C-alpha cells in the first residue's frame, strides 16, 4: 500500500497546478506508472478542457505500455459526458489494467459509477488511498456536492484593540488596517474563489470594487446584500464591468447579464437562502469580506468552513467591533500583521 500512497501523493502535488482554473470542476492529478517508473502524468486543465487522466495518458510516449501499466488518480474517473468525454472510456480504450483511486467522486453524475464501469470491465481497481488528503484537496467541490452549499470562507482585518472600523470616517473609502502585502494576499485569495460577498454597509461605507486588481487571476462574482435598495447605480458593485448578484427584498427589478437580482427574506434563515442562491448559480465557494453584521450572521448560523483574520498594529479605541472566534488553527506574521486561520470542522 505504501507504493500506492507514494504515487497518490504525486497526484495531489500535480492537482495543485489545476487550481483554481479548473473550477467548477475538481482539480485532479493523475500518474501513469509502468514497472515503478512514471511514464506519464497530468492535471486537470482549465474548465472545459481535458481532465487529468486524459493529460496523463496523452503524455505517455509509448502507448503500447499502457496495457501493462497502472494509472493513479486522486479522484474517481468520470463516467459521463460533460464538457469532455468520460475518462473511464479512455482508460478502457487503452486497456489499462490497474486503476488506483484516491477517493470516490461526490458528484451524483459520477458517485461510484466510474468505479463500477471499470470493475465490470474486469479492471483491478483500488479505492481509498490517502482518502482524507484527496477530499481536502478539493474541499470546495466536496462541500458543494455533499452539503449542497458553497465552501464558505470568512475574512476580515481588525485593529490591535479588536475593531473592524473606526467610529467615524472622513470619506467613503476603506480604512486600511492590514499592510500592502496582506492586501495583495487577499486579492490572490479572491482569485481562488468563485464568489465574494459583502453587506450593504460595507458598500455604502467603502464603495469596494471586490476584484483582483493586485493579482493576476479571474475576478470572483460579486454577491451583495441590499435589503431595501440603498445601493445606487454609482457604486462599483453595480458598474456591470464584472458580474454582480444583488440579493434583496425588493421585487420586480430588471436583471442584466452582469447585474442580477435575487429575492430573499432578510430573516434568521437568510444565510441558508444565500447558500441556496449561490448553489443555484453553481458557485462552489465564497469569501465573505464583511461587514460585522454579515460576518456575525454566518457565524451565528454556524455556516462557515474557515476564517482568515488579519490583526494590524493600529488602535481605533472605539468603532465597529470585530467578531470573536475560537478554533484557532494557525498563526503567522506577514511583516507587521498577524494572520490567524480558523477552521470550523464538524
């Protein structure tokens, strides 16, 4: 079994190369091994292109060796037609006799059907190698398909004395607590998630763009809570340069390609309703950047998976209090900032 773990670890290393461009597909790694030598390897291409198994098999120069090889893959090969043909069919076409799989695919379109197809074809299939690590490598995908909601990341910056914002501001713009390195890291994080969510007060106070201008990557879809329509068209979130979904109690509003309105009642069930709206749009992850009320609403509902909290070195003395969390997992310094990571494991 240790040799299986060795090659699945390599699959997991490869899978990192496909993130986040593969989303909403999972990012998978695959390795083809012949007589204890890797003869082909690959990872999931950007969404709509080749899966890991296809890239690994294509990388094998001598295709005659495939019928005597083992293919390792961090997630069950697909058995259905989506943007690309089933990977199971390609494995069978090349008569690969041995398949080692990290974990079963939670997507109901696959969910064991790929494994069943391979076994019925007489292949030697091993399942569940480094399963926990394989699930964690695609935690967004697994959360989306098993819990029917996006993977939820809370993010905020707080002063040394525990405030998100000072009591008074001179202009409609962010009051920076974290340093420029931390802010660039936040833009990297945004590029890794499918959506970003803020409440009305954050938009009215800061007029944020919610993009990745300090990082090279794709912009997340902006999710904005606006119960009564206080946010006017001159705010960035309504500029239609990037897609925004406005969740509101207002009815009969006209949606556009990049400005979509969704209705919800702003009551105790709002976090669940938000999750269902994001699920409807196939948004597998969301980073929630505030403000205080929005963050606390998700914390109170116990609807979050991890939190990333920056602590700056400034003092506000009074203002908007930051949420308080336990379950600290890790802490590190980013120049003069402290970054604290929390995980909300079941």
